[in-house]
C-alpha cells in the first residue's frame, strides 16, 4: 500500500472531494474493490476530502454513482501534471536538463581537497606536495590512485607517520598524522668527536666519554673541537671512542633594525568596499565593474566553494574581495621614541626565535644615531647546550 502511494506521486494523483449521505458506504466499497484512498479529511457530515491515483479515478466514478454522491476534482498533483503545466517553457526545461547533466558529469571529479592534520601539528607545504603527488582539484576520480599518492608522500617526507585518503562525493579528505622526531641513536662503534656548532663562552663541560679539549671560561668558535674522540691510559695508550658529554655555553643572539625619524604611517580608516565574482574552476567572472574607489587600500580575498551536500562540492565558488581604505600620515619620531619602537620590535623577534625563555641571562641594547634615524641593536645572552658529533676520519 505504501509503495503504491509513493508511486502515485510520480505517476500522478488527484485530490477529490465527495459529497453525499452515503459516504461510509462509499469508503466500504473502495475497500471491497481494493481501491486505495488516503489523506482522508472529513469536513462536514456529508463531505469528505481524499486522494486517489489517476488510474483509480474511473473506478471511483462508478462507485460515486452507486452511492448517489457527487465528486469534484479539487487539485491535480504529481510529475505528469507538473510537466504538462510547464510544457510551453521549453527553455526552462532545456536549462534544467543541461544543469542536471552537468551535475552528473561534475560528480565524477574532485572539486575540493580537505587536509586534516591530527593533534594540531601543522606540516609545512603539505598541501602543495599532495597536489604534486596527483591529488588536485579538477582531477577525474577514476584516475586517482590513493595508495600511490600515499606512497609518494611517505617516501618524500619523513615527517609523516600516517596518511589516509577518503573520496566522498566530490570531496577528498586527507588525514595526516605528523611523525615525532626520532631520538638520536648512538653507534658506539663509530669513532667521533664533539664539535662546536655555535660561538660562545663555555660555562659547563662534562665529558662522559672522550677527552675534554676546552675548559670553563674558554671562548670557542664554530667548528672548534670540544671533546676529542679518544682517551689515553697509562697502560692502554690511546684508544678511539665515540665522544659523549654535556657542554653548556653562553651564546649570543643579536638583531638589528634602523628606525628613521621621519616615516609614513599606514592606518585603516574603517571604510571598506566589497566586490563579488563567480569562479568556475579557474575561470573568473567579475560581478562588479571597475576598480576600488579608494586611492590607497589593502585587499583581502575570501573564496567560498558552493556545495549541495556536506561532501558534494561544485566547481563553482563565490569570491568576495574586500578593499580596506588606508590613510597614510607623515610621522616624526624623537630619538627616545624611535629607540623604544626598535627595541620592542627586535625583542618580539628574538622572543619568537628563542624557545626557552628561562635560559636568557642578560639583555644588551645598543643604539647608534645618524642624521636620518637611529640604529638599534638588541642582544640576548642565552645559556645553551652546544656541540654536534663529527666522525673521525683516519
């Protein structure tokens, strides 16, 4: 019964109203003759609204005569009547057919690549590497070999621990787990010394294996030997080892910036202008003519891809270009103002570069004035472990 009702929506059905004193008898006759009527609504004692399929309408008319009732067609519903209603609108249906055809064709392509990096760990240039491996927008889904792409990325990058690709609709979901850095494996059979990889002043040295070549207070340069990869005994003589030990030194990080006394500041006025365009894959159509009305401005472009369902993207996107008006003003700094600006900017850069802030033992600020501005130098003194292994070549 349910299947027949659903089928009637596609084949067409009628909304009827019947009026008479023998409505109950009419309903019983419909059941006896296996005529399906549904959506019954009784409005008055002698009036009933219901729905029936087009195929059963002639049978209904015969039963109406038997029960001496009057029947009236209130409405016609379903696909056949919809097509009949719009049969003169050939252009509309032509465009509808073209749209459905394009929709079917586009479903065979990938129109969005979503990269999900687990644990919040970002991998540099991973999106570009995925595209170069063969997973890119506009690619035919049947040509995409997910296993081959995963193997290419795994061979190319050592920072990928696991990778999976799922194709859903026109969306490709790439899930990636970043590999943790592997601990250094010490090969005791490989003879090596520890060489300084930075310039600094030694503050602590502990040679676990090997012979210390420097002492606390020594100034070392990059490339200088800190712990030799050999040991000498009274009875054993010289024997070569894999040097191991902890060397701490005071190193310096210096940054420089020139701050001019006379400069031009750029500030946003708060005025914005928005323009829109439609993008079909790589083809762009501007909906607004002309350039921005602002003389000086910054441009921000955002692209929103259109989709029918959660994972059915279309090769169409709406691009919004926002123009923010910029006002340029001449600014003159005094010596102290210029110095403070330089120090703040340089300290911010150094703080981002140095991970362990507790290791900073001193800060030095030096300034040199010239006619046009001031040169600011900021130096951080930091306690760090230095040294790297270098193989001994005989």
